[in-house]
């Protein structure tokens, strides 16, 4: 397993802020990349590339069509903490031609799972 993959955590229940803080600090300092399986309601969070987190979820039985990438920015509040962009989101065959998740329903699902498992944009310790 690559060094990047070791820095990715699978979460199925709310991650503690003390566990989230090192994932944010490790690669980017102000944000962390993550991939959501909107059917299974699990998240692979951390790492340098969304594709690394995506591969871990695929290896664990997720379907690629149900995986969506985003970035989480702690301390920005509920309205600004999620950026719905990732290279893995480019899926013209699914009607998503760009990096931004275009489907409002999918964005709502990603937002709900983010709030349930990662946070609502609160500051970290």
C-alpha cells in the first residue's frame, strides 16, 4: 500500500475532531480530501488524491458510480465547509461533465453524509 493510502481513513461513524485534525494538517493544512459512497454512507478521508480514497472504497466493494469526491474545510461553517469538486467526479456518461458535482440531489446526499460523519465546518482543536 502506498504512503498516501496509509493516510486515508475509512469512517462509518462520526470522526472525532482530534482524529480529523491530523488528516487536515498532513497534506494541505486547511482542508482534507474525501470520497463519499452515497449508497453505503461511508467516507474515505485523507490522502493526497481523491483517486487514492476512491480506490480504497472500490477495493471494499463500493460501486464507482456511487462515489463522489469533495473537500472539507474546517472552521468555515456549514455553508462554506464543503467544496464539491474532484477529478473523480468527471463522468460524462452519468451526466456530470466537470469536476463539480452538478446534480443537486447528489450534493445534498454528500452534504448530509459529511455533516453526519465529518463535521459541519466547526473549528478543530
